[in-house]
C-alpha cells in the first residue's frame, strides 16, 4: 500500500547516478532491431480498430442500463434506497473510468495512424474525440524531430529562470523561489485538476507549454498558424470541418437524449480520456531525472532516449492504450514500427542501451504529482539541463566530463 506513495528503485538509482549522455550510436540501436518488426499488417490494424470500437459500443450500451438497474433494485427487489444510490453511482464510476480509457485508446490508435504505422484511419480523431488530426500531426512530427531540444521541441518545453523573472542563480535566495512558486496544497491540486481535465484543449487553443519561439496565442486551428507550413493548410481546414461536423452531431444527439445523458454517457468519459492523454504525454517527457539538451549537445538519439517508459494502467495500458507508455522509448527511436511490435523493439534496444534505457515503475499518480511539483524551471545556460524544483535545486547532476562526450554523439 505504502509503495503507491514511494518512488521506484529505478528512479532513485537515476537520481544518485551522475548523468553522462549516451555513448551508443544510432547505428548500434538500429542493428539490434529485426527487420521483420518494421512490417505493417493492414488487416491486423483493422482488427485492432474494430476491437476498440466494439469495446466502446458495448460499454456505451451497458451505460444505458445503469439507471434502470439501480431503479429496479429498489422498486422490484426491495433494496433500500441507499443501496440503489450506491449501486447507481458505483456503476457510473466504472462506466466513466473504462469508457475514458477506451476513448484514450482511440486517440492512441489515431496517434499511430499519424505516424504512418497503420492504415490511415485519421477520421476516428475527428469524429469521436474532437482532436484536429492534421494540425496535431504536424506539430507532433516536429516534436519527434526535436525531442528534448530546449530550442526546437514542440511539447512540454521547460520554462527558464529568466522567463519567471528570478534573480541570477549566484545571488538568488530561497525566499526568491518561495515568493515565485510557493502555493497552498489545495491550489496545487486545483492546478493539477485543470491540467488533467482541460490541459489538452488549452494546449490546442493556446500552445500552452509549447515552444516560446511562437507568438502568443498560437493555436492548432488557424490555417495560417506559424505551427504549419503553407502546404499543410488545406489539411488544417479539413480538420476544422471535421470538428465542426462532429460538434453538430453531438449537439443534435444531446438534444435527443437530454443534457444529463449527454454528460454521463459522453462528456465525462471525454474529459477522462483527455486526462489520460495529458498524463501519459506529460510523463513521457517531463521528469526530474531526465535531461534536456541545447543545440551543442542535442542529437536525435539523445532526444529519443531521454523519455521514460512507464507501466501506465498495467495490462489495461497495453490492451487499450496500445503500448504507448510501456514502449515509448522504442516509439521515439522507431516511430513507424506498428505498436503491436514495439514490445519486441523495447526488449531489443534494452540490450544495447543498458543503463541509458529509462524505466520508472513509480505509481503513475505519484509520478504525476512529483513531476508537477518538482519540474519547475531550468537554467538559461548549460548545454545539458535538468529541471529544478521550487527551491531552485536540481535533483540530478552531470558527471565530470559529461560535456566532453560531444564529439562522439553524432557517430
């Protein structure tokens, strides 16, 4: 029980190990992955899509039975009203959880389609989970090309000391950090809840936690947004049309079934799906033990291995979320390999990456709070940077001579 609130042994080991960038080469990584794992099977992908849709439809149909079942317990079987109420809301909680996970799995499947590892089923994004597919695909591809680059990455880019208006490190006092970052636990909780419930939409509308090289209020819906190249603009328009069409369908359906059924059957699972999406993407690339790189030290390989594999939701994460958290390091190294082959890729690359492979079995909600409270800012200088906490302290340090490894990194 208490292990739910403790950091994993893998994480603790990383913190006490001075960091040296990987000396493994991209050629060595590619050499250990069998070629047959790159093969895509359209029929197999279609079966996974059918399975995901079937799961959502079955759970949706069961959702319609919750209120009548609870009512029947009281009226037809003589159960006390309190029992009926407990059964009713207990079943709704189960419905919301599992339908939220299933819809998050749809997003993960569309994510795979965006990488070209499946047949193009991008319309799932438009129709059911309200994501601007082409717009998101564009910025996501840019993220993969510059993962963990302070200057060029697209998502969860750390804010710096100067952006917070903090004094220089050599004269800053503990009160300077407390004045900027200290907050009550309830306020921290509210900020976390906002990020988990609405952070995905907030990012799409405002580019929050995106790269600061873009002007304020850059978004994923404007065809002329600086996020996109001119040839991508027709796709952005298509995404907007798809979102508008689905919004109309949802409005008409809500009028048909009533607002209360719309909220219970669709909106709550939709919010929870966004929670899982934000959680998994945030924890992939934000961690006190993982380095960010500036231009002189960044390479594709260093960025790709500077993510963390996590057993999010255990078997359910593998089944419904298509290995997106269990095998994220492999995904960044080989994003075109189908998700159902990524577990084999992970086992192969672990043999060559060894200590450079990052895994964390910390309870995911504990890891979320840890990252939210400890990954606050990075310094304005330094070619390799680690997050600092609310007291201005980094949790991990560079090994002596770590920066001298620069000439070997491009091998």
